């Protein structure tokens, strides 16, 4: 499973890249989707590589996403009742099922496929450079998990108090 995060906006974007981002369900900055690694997805990533970062998501990070960010239709968080209705006893079991391909986030009727994240704590690196050159865009491999964990934690609440 690969996690794909949009890191740049739509100003000055070419129509082909914009259509690719639309097909990936990435309409805004800091939105994330999780897909199986197929040749068509790989091709789409190469088309929009300057606007995305991606890598292999692990079960621990996916479990954190399930607890904190992934929502059901109607903007409700996944609770224990819904986990049991889906046939899972914990977030970890559901995360393992998603990693193994038994459950697909983008095909589920109950789960919203797009995950909204906060900007990363500490900010992005240079968003116009590739990851291998010290930037944020492009393929990260396993390092995507560190970025996702920085984006799950919210920085400041509405009252200006630090939540961390």
C-alpha cells in the first residue's frame, strides 16, 4: 500500500496534471489517499510527481490514521461499534487488513477515501525540489511514515494553546 499526499496547490498547474490529481482524489494541499501499488497508479504518480509525495505506509502509521483522521460518511470518527460491525476487534486488525489488501479504503462505502491532514509540524522541506535532492516532492519510500506522523498531530488549537 502506498500513501500519496498532495503538497502543492493548483496555481499555474497544467491541465493534464490537474486531471491526474483529480483522478487520484487529491483536490487540496495536505490531503492524502491510500492505494494499492499498480502500474496505473505508478504512471499517475510520475505525471504529477512535482505536486505529490508518496511512499509505502506501514501498519503502525495506518493505525494512527484510523484512530485520529480517517472518517466515516457524515464526518464521524470510526468507533468501536463500527469496527465490530465491519468484523474487526481493533484499529490494528483493520490496519493489517488494509495493508494486506482485504479492505480497500477507496472502495469502502462507509469510509471517506480522502484523509485530511494538518500541515506537517516543522513544515515541508522545499516543495519544488525532489525528495532525493533535499526537497519534499516525489518518492520517499518508508520515510513517508515520518511525514504522516508529523501531519497527524495538530499544532495549535483554536484558542492559541499548544496541544502538544
